[in-house]
C-alpha cells in the first residue's frame, strides 16, 4: 500500500543524505513537484533506489511525478510502470530510432537514456528529408509537433487522424515505420516536456489537438492499430499530454468514440474534449486546449507551419 511505502521512505529519509545517497524530500520539493505529491514521489524514488541528482533513466523528481500521476497516485502501480518502461526503452533501440529519424544525433546511449540532463535543453526535431524513411513518414504520417508552444510553454502536438490512410500504409508495408515514427513523436513530447518542466519548476505537459476531418465509419477498421499506438503512450510514456482536444468531429464519431473510450485509462479519459466543425466559435477550444488558433498550422487556419505536421497523404 501507499502507506507502507511512505513509512519506508520516511525511514530512509531519517538517515543522513551523505550516508544513503538517495533522493531526498528537500530535492523533490525544490524541483517543483506538487506539494500533494512530494511524499509519494519520495516513496517511489526510494523504492526504486534513485540517487540524489540522478536524471536517468527517466528519474528526476518531476519525471517520477509523471509516472505517479499516470497511475492515479498509486506508488506500487507507478513503480511497475517505471520498471516496464525502462526495460522497454532499452529493448526498442531508442538511440537508433532517434538518430535515424531526427535532425540531431548522439543524444542517447544504448539503454535509451539521455546523455545530458533536461536542464541542458532539448533540440531534437523530426527530420523530413534526412533519408527515405523520413520522407515517407512526412508524406504519409499523421502526427507532428509545432515549432511554437502554448502559453505555459507546453508543446503543441497535432494529429491528422481523419486523413491518415491506414489501409494504404498497411498494403505498402509501411506500418512498422509509422509505429517507429510515432514512438519518436511521443519521446519528443516527453523530452520537451521534461525540459520545460525543469525550466519552470513545475510539471508541464503537451497540448494535443486531433483533427478528425475526413473521419468516417471506416475508422472502425483502424481501431486495432489506434489501440496499439495509444498503447505506447498508455504503457511507456507517462503523462506526456495535459489535454486532448478533438476537433472537426462528424456526427458518426460518437459511435466510433464508444469503441475507443473503453481502451483509455481514467486519467486519459478526463483529458478529452470533443468539438465539432464549429470548434473555432466561442471559447471552448481555447479553454480546453490552452492553444490560440494562431498557434495552429495553416491547414487549421492558424499561423504556424504546415510542414511541422506530417501530410497524411493517400498512399498510392
């Protein structure tokens, strides 16, 4: 239980820091972890044996808070997610993926750990032309991160889910490449969030905008793949997003949402708001997403760059 782990953490905290070398409550508090989460983060860090001033693998205080939040404050579940995530990152050769699909190389070691701390910034960007894989991803993929940020320094992620040609991607054997690219996209959101969180000494997460233009009941055939992609975030990328605002939802989407909704965790469900084609009217979009329309790409009537987001073209 959380109480037992908490008492264990306090017992360790009673030992002088220079004797244990473990992360301390003062370090957690100073990092900007929410006051209500400090003792729970201490419990999580103590159980995992995290050292003072350690930042990898994914173990600075604010990143540990992400794991805690992703599992509704349950320390045991957060610990399990953490261990599973770290093992998965090493197995996916994350260093190779980030090097081959991004504009900056050499940021990771073979365990999938960053070589530099979040305090040193995050310069990685998805490449559109570094190699043929990057070109295919940009042409046929559906995701992207805007060059601009939301008001609280949150990254702005855009998914063109309604235009994604999954059937064409599958028939041309491009699905493994798209999955790899989506993993780097989630990693980009996580790491940019870690840097912003360190900069502002508070937990900062991305704002996700999902464009459903073009969605039809045929989306039902995509559900297994959608569940798999969402599963990456659910299992291995803790609390990357603060909100998920779905726009341009057609009337048929209510039926489709009923199929997707059961797969989401309670934490994920609370972040979602669905808006129709009139999403630019009123204040609902801004209030939920925290994003001004001007910060969106031009294809959504914003002032941002369309090239920040994959084109989601039909695969011929």
